[in-house]
């Protein structure tokens, strides 16, 4: 058997470029799908068309809410299947790389098609077309991202490598999301020729092509066999899912992660509305605020990286949950009390920057710890299933968030509905913090340290 090498910083950064790519595509859908298909009055006044059925259609739900919820649920249920296929794949290229190579281009194509409603003037046809395209988008997302995420603990085989890799992919994730927020800025260059909707499509097409190029870089530049364990798992899918969810530490992580994704998705989905409706800016300002928030957040990456190695991840993650509550709470009252809109924008961006840095880096590293400890105790490498389960928590959280946002935001057209969505994010984030406190980090790290002989500074800190 070929001796495995420790991944170098160059390899880790090459891998992280893939995250830059899929973060662009995921960010386009998360940030602009609802804004595009359920436009605000201000957006419609600028010439935006109405493609699908608007307003509440059933039990407080909207068509866009139902469609996005179905897409997220499909993603959540297909992830374990793909994870099981990836874990058990016996290929000369490895267990993860073959999926990434074949899924990248379809993933990018489907992102563009989601925004290409037929424009027949018949809402029912557009409703169906959007539903089909979004389902295919989530299938291709899962085909790339589930194997990609499974490589995180396989490339990060020590505590230092795991934290470093989590830092790198967090950097590229935020840059990818920042690229996604540039959609209206790019669209402005094409509106004169293609109209408002056409401008959006052109912008998304350009970003998707760029994203595909980024995603193909690690798929072809990294030799998985040099760094990762490629021995196929023989555990059937349902049995593997059961083993994963019986892990006590993972269960605490998973529940808190669902609550986190509800909160952050409500916030991200609401960003264009908070900026345009509550603060009164043009939608192009959304990207400016997010990029500013990202740049401030990047200032904290090095301190977070160092503190996590010294103090452990649990304390910092719990702190970030509570601090995010302040950012979401401030968002719920922005634009009031006679305070200038620009002040509110800067305040929210700064408050969100610190927890963004922490929660952008450490949850992936926490899950890598849990997956490695489980592999040590069970004698079986099922990293793909752990990350598929994490993707399920993200999917479930985003599904609930889309339902909540599209329903709550329609309560009042003057902006109160958008304020209530920010309060909803605050409540879910607080609940996530309380659940995460149940995670036993010391026990998990001790299992790894006892098996590998690796010295973990945060274990000594707790003595």
C-alpha cells in the first residue's frame, strides 16, 4: 500500500479553490433566487418581470418557498446516497475526485438554468420549469460537494492541518459568497441590452463559468491517492447513516448546525431586502456591505486560527453563536431611531464580521475531529457519510429558513415582515448556541490524541 503524505500548504490551498467555485454557485442561489422570483416593489418598479405565482398560495406558504423547500429536502435526502457511493467507490482516481471531475460542469450549467424561466407569460409553466431546474441544481450540487467535503478530514490528518484547511476553505468560501453578491453590479452592465432579468442572467452566466473553472482545479490538480485513505467502505448506506446519527457528539453538533443554518440563511436571504427596504439603498449596495463585512472578518482569521489551537474550538464557536445574535438583533431595528442608514449598514457589517470568521472556520474542523474519533473507535473510515449528514443539516436548516423567510416577510409590506425575519434568525441562533454547549470536545480530542500520540494544546489548557 502506498504510504500517505501529509498535505502541504500548496495542496490545501489548491483544494480550497474548489470551495471558492461552489460557494459562488451556492451563493447565487441562496442570495438571489428569492429576490429574483419574489421581487420587492422597488425591484419591480425598476423593470423586473414577475415570472412565477406571487403571494401566499397555501397555509401561509408561497410558490417560491415551496419550490425551494422541495429542492433543499431533495438535496438532504440524496446526500447520504451519494456519500455512500463515494465512501464505497473503488477507483484508481480515488473515492472523491471522480465525482468532482464529472459534476462541476453540470453544476454550473444548472445554476444558470434556474434563472432562465421560459417567460411564456403563463405562471404555471414557469412554476414547473423552476421546480425542475432547481431539483437538478441540488442533485449536481450534492454530486460535487459531498465528495469534496469528505476530503476535508482526509487531507487534514492532524489538528494543525485540520484547522489550517478549515481556515483556507473559509477564506475561499467568503470570497465565493462575495462574488455571488456582485450579481446586480454585473447585471447593470447588461440591462440596457437584455433588460433587468436578462442582465441578471448574463451576470449569473459569467459567474457560473468562473466557478466551474475554480471547481475543476482541485479535481485535476490533486492526486487523492497520495494524501487520503482510499480504502472503500463496505457498510451499506442505511446502516452507515444509522451509525453516524448514533454518535452522541455528532448529534449535538448536527442539531446546533441545523439551527445555525436556519439563522444564517434567513439573514443572507434577507440581506438584499434589509439593504433596499429597511436601509433605503440601491440593491447594488448589498455587495458593498457584504464585501466590507468579509474584509473585516478576514482580519480575525489569523487570531481565530491561533486561538483555536490553543484554547480549543468549542469556546470560540459558542462565543460566535452568541455574538451573531447581536448582529441579527441589530438588523431587526436597522433604519430606525433617526440613525443614518449608512451607520446601520456599517454597524451590522462589523457585528457580523467576528462570528463570521469563527463559524466560517471552526465547524468544519469540529466535524473533522468527530469523524476521525469515530474512525478510530469503529475502525472504519466513513468521512463521506459524516459530511453528507452535515450537508443534510445545512439543507434542512436552509429549507426551514426559506419557508420561514418567504412566509414571515409577507406579513407586512412596509418592512415589518423583514424585521421579524431578523428576529427569527436571532432566536434560532441563540438556540443553536445552547445546543452546541452539549458537545464534549475534550473527550473527542482525547480519543484522537490517545490513538495518534498527537499533542493537543487545548487538552492541556483544560487541566
